[in-house]
C-alpha cells in the first residue's frame, strides 16, 4: 500500500488537540491601573502638569526657546491712526480722481 497508514492520521489528530494556551484577558482593574501608572510616570518625567492650561505662565522676558507660550507684552496700540484732512491728502485724492477719469475714458473707446 503506497497510501497513508491509519497511524499517521492519528498523529495529525493528536497535534490538533495540543493548541497553545492563551493567557487570560486582563481585568478592567489591571487595565486602569496600567494606564494610570503610565500617565503618572509621564507627568513625573515632565515635572509639570500634562494639560497645558495648568502649566505655569512663562515670563515674557524668558528666552528659553522651548517655552513658547508667553503672554505678549502690552503695548500702547491704537486700532486706527487718526487721519487728518490735510492739503497733501486732498491733492493725492484729486490726482487719483483724475487718473480714474482717464481710465474710464479709455475703457469707453
């Protein structure tokens, strides 16, 4: 008989019964504990709070390039400059009006 014997088939069936066993799934308490310890370790490495809103305010004169969120120095700023109706502005407006009239004349051709 050139075929497969019954003994060979029995060996294959025995191998199917010897599957590797898996570790039981972790409990919720273990998962929470692992996550908590991860963040505590990360916070202790940084030596400051993890949330940016709880970081101490960086001084505006601090030159450390890694401390990027600084309060701006308060400058005396005006939203708009007060315009004065002076003669130079009037002359510029007259020249501008004249140029636009020339442009309109060219467009009508």
